[in-house]
C-alpha cells in the first residue's frame, strides 16, 4: 500500500535510483548541512544571509500586551489640561473606527493625563513620572511616536504586530529570524519566549504569536515556563539514567531515519533535530535558569521582583543571560496594559512591575558590552484614546483601544539613540508627521539584523511569503 503523501524522493528511492538515500545523508549530516548553508553569522543560516553587515545579531522583544497609554507615559500633551471633559471634536475623530465598547457612547470627553511630565537626558525626551527608571536611560532610546496599525482589537492587533498578518497561520518574527539567520549556539534554541505574570490581569496570549506558521516547526519559539520545569518534557523520566535516555533517543532516531528515508517528510527531519536539541538543552538550560551566581548589585538593579520566578523582572534578567549564551531572539510578553476603566489605579502597578527591570536590562547589556549588538524593542499592539471610556472624574478615567497612533521605543543594535521620530496632533489621536506602519517597523528591525525584508521569503501555497507581506519600507532615520 502506497503512502498517501507520496513524494518524488519516495518514488525515486523505491525505483532503486537511490536519491532518497543521498537526500537522507544530506539531511542527517549536520556538519555537512551547516557547511552548505551556514554563514559566519550563524549555524544553519540561509545561503546569502545576512544580506549585508548587520548592526545587531540578537533581539530582545519586550512586548507590552494590551496597549500602553502613550499620552500617560511618553507622548506629552500639555494643552489637554485645559480641555478636561470637553467633547473631542468630530474633526479630530474624522469618522475613524470605534470599538463596540465605545461606539454607543453619547459623549467622547477628553481625559487629560493626571501625571507629571519632565524632559530627561541630553536628548530632552519627555517621560511621565510613572517611568522614573526608564527616564534615566533617555539618551539610549530611540522613540517612534507615530506608529500605526490596522486592527482595533487585541487578538488581531498583536497577531499583526508579530506576524505581519491579522490572521493566524503566519510565522512570528522570531521564527522568521531563526529561519533566516540560524543559531548562535547549537545547545540552545534560536528563539525563546517567556510570558510573565501580571497583577492587573490581561488579554490571553496564544502560541501562534511565537509559532512557525507555514515554516518548518523547528523554527517555532521554545517557551520557558515561570513555574515547574522550565521546558515541558525536558527532564528525564523518574528513574531513568542519562545513559539510558541517550540510548532511547538513539533508537528513536534510527526509527525516524527509516521513516524519513521512506517518506521524505521534512517534519521527520525536524523531529530528529529537536530531540537532539532537547537532549543538549538538559545540560544548558538549567545552568542559565539558575541565577544564584548573580552578584548582589544585579538584584538591586533589577529589583526584588527579579528574585521571584515568573515575573517580568526575572524574565528581563533571564533574557540577558539567554542572549549572553547565544540565543538569537528572546521575546517577553507582559500582559495587563488594557486600562479601560481604572487607569489611575492599574497603570502605576504596571509601571512598578516593568519600569525598573526594563531600564536595568538596558544598562546591564551596556555594561557587559552586549548592547551594541543586541536590539531591544519595547512595544504594545496599539495605543489608547485621549477620550474617556465611560464615566470621567478628576481622579479616574479609562481609555479605549487606538490603532491610529501609538509610541514604541528601541535601544542598542544600531538604532539612532537619543532621538524621537514622528509626531502626533495635540490630542495624540492622529499622526502629524512621519507615520510608521507596523510593516515599516518590521522592515527596519530586519534591516538592523542585516536582512533585506524583501529577500527573506518562503514559498507556501504557490507564492512567496514574507514577514512584511508586499509592504514595508525601512525607516532610515531610526538607524544610527
């Protein structure tokens, strides 16, 4: 009986030509495979990648899930103080989309930020009093205040930010980089993900955000958990010796090779390589997760929460340790930025949990000589509205989702430090100059890593796909 997924390789092998055996040898000889494809930048990189000299070799993506309020953190709008409870002019709204949560409101009252702002650093960037630690690294940051996106709701917006599409099934940016640039350490995955606990709840996060989509599954992110075993199924079963585990893996690999020779399914090759990576990770991951060797000044810098596994602060510290050991892409997700009703109560908590560790991470990377080649990105999926959702008082307000303008920042990795790009109108509602689309941001990120975003493609269902789809322009002003 012939297999249902009959391949050309399988056909030639069965007819005695032996192409299947040659292909199998190529797939399984890791050194030969690496020699054919790898560049000096990484094991298993695509031929010709990076396309040019990179400014960054590693990425730490600090994803602030929920949509941070730009006008309460970085986008200072002093004229709003005199417009408390004034109706947002229809000329500002311009008939733009509203969520179902505010589309039925009778009024759209302006809610000025209640927080004090000040300029910091030689660059003179504006910071809210809620982020005192981040304000101290002002001259290391590159702000983009004119970001905009397509989606108005969380799930499609955060999917779009990380995969370039609102629909599921596309590879995340970390998977694209793993596919293009390969690994810097064969004992660790190229792409690691951590999701931290939040004291203010938050939207659910789905594995597709760090999935491989239509790319081979070997490129998906490996999630480090905040409780229990850092990686599921990594530990040896109770009572099994290390040597026995090795023998089991060897026997399973032999069966998989027979199946690969018979079927030619690339996912079998992925399975073989991932089993081997998991075996090597048994030794490498615990050494990275064990932070007992960190000096006291590290704990003081990151804050006491860094001692508690699963927190954002602990993950910032682990991010530094991971890239220090050769992980290419580290992605941190922190939920709870979705302040619809109780912003003055919840936003300070979010900043207390993230501000100190974020700044400490940048300073730590710099002190260790890692910042120049590590791109750090701080971004949410969209921003918030200047108008209040529901009731407005002098001490309380909430803000709805706003995709038309929001603020992100980057540091290290060749960005133009100490600069601010783009501007919003006085209401922080529309972009006044230099708009930057999500596709433009992703094209710029890839550029900093030495990749022409138009060349990093993968053929699927008859067409070449890429992270930026058919869009995106590198924002040269963001490159230092």
